[in-house]
C-alpha cells in the first residue's frame, strides 16, 4: 500500500467513525409546469405580488420518497434563467409538514416560516407528483420574470439523509416556453410539459 492509498483509507475510516451520513441521492422528476408571475416589474417592483408555481408529474415512475420532511424539514430551490438569471432557495421546516401513510407528505404555511404556501409530495400506484405554490405576500421572493426567460428548474430537497427531487424546464429538457407580454417588461415566465429528465441544476 502506497502512502497515498494509506492516507485515503485512513480518511475513509475516519468518516465512518464520525457517523457522517452518506450523501443523499438525486432523483429526477419530469417537469410539468413552472410559472413565475411578476405583475409589477422593473420601474415599480412589488415583491409582494410575485407568485411561483411548480409541478412535476410522472404517471409511471421508479422514483420513491426517501426521507421524512415532517421530521427533518425540506427546502425548495427555484431557478429561472434568461436575460437575467435568478436562483432562490426557500426553507420549509418540519413544523409545517404532515406525513400521511402511503408515501404522501403535505406542507402548509401561512407565512410563519417563509413564502412557500403549500407543497404536496405524492407517490402512489406508480404515480409521482410534486406541487408547490410560493406567494410573495407571505415572504420575500427575489425571483422575477427573467426578461425574457429561456429555461428553469426546481429542486425539492428533503432534510437529513433524504433525497433531492429535480425538475428541469426548457432548454435540453424541452417544453413550451412563454414570456408575456411580448416585449419588456415581462410579467410572466411560463414553461410547461418538459419532454426529458436532464438531471439537476448546477
């Protein structure tokens, strides 16, 4: 055994003894819908009027829910790319989650923890669904319609040793991209019906 091999072996053993859990896995979910509404952009911005909606849906899937957000909480990361790129992660502590037997978790918050209003994670009979609604009047949303937008992503990450669930929209993932109205300032960025699962955002 070389010196380098001995060092690597000792480092691996130290990690095992420290009790550090293995890194959670990334699972991909087909993106169904990403909406970023910004009714008052540019000259008179009003973050309280912003709204984000995310849906990922698969009718036949190998995915499973790994982890328990009602114990370890979760986060929702939303990415909107275009002329300007936006990336924000929203906390969703365990107190807002309820677990229902049979691979179903629901999150609800009226603004105590942040702007995420509702989340549903559902896995039954081969169907996997993630739905999330984020409202600006409940907490700060820094994401705007990315004037114009080209693609986006959403990642639901369960805390502890839970997995992350990635949904990609536009770009290599495909889908129909809408920027409305035509011409700046854009008040709506929408991508629906992605056709491929292309991994997770960097």
